[in-house]
C-alpha cells in the first residue's frame, strides 16, 4: 500500500492503543474449536486414533509423568501467585476480551486439575485451592483454549517467577494427544513430513522440478545461472528451509535471496530431498519424541551428503528448535566444521558476508519501500544469533539497513523481547481459526498502523514463515495489501547485484529508455 496519509479519507484508521485492555466478555471464544485429528493423523505420530475408553486415567497419569520428568513444568504449576502481571500481555486476550485467554487463567485450566490429583490440599480440600476433577467438559475446555495459545512467551517476559505459559500449553496438548484428542492441522503436517520429508507432501521429483523452475526465473531476472542445488554430495552447506519457500509469496523471494547470497559468496551449498523442511511442529504439540524424529532427519541428511555446516532459512520456530534443541535431540554434530555455529542462521551468514564486503549492494533498489521489522516470537524469546546477546534483534535490523534506505522501528514496547505475536503461531495457522487469528493480530497491526501514520511505513519484513503467511492473510483486514509483508531476504535479493548482472543492466537501460519514449 502507499504511505498512509493522515488527511486522506481512504487511509485506514489507527485501531487504537496496542495495549488497550478490552472489555471482558466471558466465553467469547468458547465456541472456537479447531478441527480434531482423525486416526490417520494421530496414529503415525504414535498417538491413539480416537478418544480412549480409559482416557481420564491415562490423562492423569500423563500429567504426573510430565511433572516428574520435567521439573520446570512442575515448578510452573506450583509457583503462580496470581499477581496479575501477565493478564494483559496475551494478544489473544487483548483481541478477544475472553478472560480465559489471560495467561494466568489459561494456565489454571490445567493447574486446577493438577492440584486435584497431585497436591495434598487438592486431594483433601479441593474447594480451598480451586482444584477440579478431570471431566469430559474440562477436557473439551482444554482443547478449546490450549489451541488459543500461540506459545509466544510474551507473558513469560512479564512474569516475576518466570512461568512459561508455552510449556504448560505444550504439556496440555501432549496430554490431549496421549488420549486420542489431537489437532488435525499439526498432526496431519507432522505425518506428511515423516512420509515425504516436508510439510507439503512434496516428493523429490516434484521438489526438483520446482527448484528448476525457480532457477529459470533467476536466470531470466539476472542473466546469471544461479543454482538451487538439491542432494549434492560434498557441498559445504546444507540449507534447511521451510517448505513454504518452495511455493508461496513472499517466501519464494526469500529463497531466491539465499541463493543470490550463496552465489555471490562463492560457497558450495545444497538442499536435501530427505530433509526438505525446517519447520518442526513437534514443538507445538509438546512431543519431544516427534520433535526428535523430525530433527534426526536433518542430522541424517547432513551425514549422508557430507556437508560441513548447516544453515537454517527464515522460519521462527524452526530456528528455536534448531538453536535450543537440535544438538540435544539429534547431536552430537561432531562431524561438522566446529569453526561455525551449529546450526547457523541465514541471517548470520548474510551479516558476515556484508561485513566481509562480499556482497555488492544497491540500496536504491528498495527505495520504494519504507520498512519496519516484526520480531518473530520464537526468534525473539527462544534463541539468539551471531554469538552475542541480543543478536536475534540486531542482526535482522542490520541486514535490513544494509539493503534499504528507509527503515523505522515500531513502538519499543511492541518489538524485540516485548514483540507481539503475529496471531497465527503455535500451530494455529489454520483457516478454521481465522476469526481468532484476525483478533490476535490486532496489537501488532495497531503498532504497524502507528508507524505507517507517523513515518509513511508501507512494508513490514519478517524472518518467520508462519508470520509471513499469517500477515498475508490478516493484513487486508486492517487496510493493507497481502504483499505488504516481505521476507528480509526478499529485500536482500532486490539489492544484491551479482557479478556480470550490473553490466547487463546498464546495456539494457538505454533500450528501456527508448522504448519508454515511444
């Protein structure tokens, strides 16, 4: 969209304060119920196909097992004093007004049952501590509201005890899966990945054909044969990227940006048809077993191809799993080059290439864009970059400023470690939750509209596949166009001039000018 004009009647109206407390509306989202998984979605993940006859017994036992093996989970259930610091931090609460979307209230849906079966007071004086029996109605309530949490951890930043609502949400979903009540969206995706290596179900032949088409597009644009290699043994770098990069905008343009950077840097690289997916939905459902199985494919691909390092593309939760869990779940990676981070983010690679003067950049190529940047939750609050504190905030902005002349940050209380979620994370990026997604995006959209009004910002960049997909769907609801969300490496691709490309463009310029005069 064009820069917002404060005086124009057609300019979208700023929807208010991002932190505005909504009027409470009990049960506002009680009927928002995402589709449940069928047996063919559950069983490949090792879960019962449908609700077990003895589901209550299994669920209570699973809760105790999680509390025993995950000390943090038990502490989170025991430590809350209901101080209220988190109540207004959730974007879904701010967007819906449903009090059960307050983080403390959402936690208590599980905490109240835990107290009933695993604390002295809850067993003998349940009415004193708000303890509840686990009934089918409670189980249904869990399914509804634990699929209205994007596991963004914004509430955890505000909690004086460091309680991580995301861990409680993940545990609740694992308990639900263990009794046969899984979510269709997440479980179907994991099952596809186990079968084909990616969330889309693309087989190697289809993937290769897709990459070849993109190579043709790149050569048409640049005149340079930039390759998108697949299954090349002995390459230095294995790129693990979200499968959205193969088929959707603006993700594709980000993938082309990676290819241009690698080409300009003169490194050998490859993707893998066996591990053609960076995303790991095992984290969303709290299943370390499934998260490990997905991660193990990356290790196996790296060993089979004989690469020296692993680089992750633009995907928020993929990077959180890669940064926080990959070495634990699938390590040790002692066969890789230990001189590089294991794994490494594409933002780190591109930042280093900029510092080393490897990339020839023309920032004017992006002059039509007045940019801001959305910090993706799992990057901001679950990882780092560049081997320095705050690198996950600084490196993307550094790269953006290196390729763009116009950049403005949103309100400081809505970015970096306090960033608002896009509204579609945590396994909620499904059309049956579109109403929730639109409402959950409101705080971020409000902050974006503020900088659009104040500085003329007309595009927002992100480094998360889910964020980019979510924003392309919900931004039109707030007066923006679908393509007003961009990949950071899409902007890199615009600005990078490959050797031989600039000379060809100069030759074409007089012809283009003459054609325009006609």
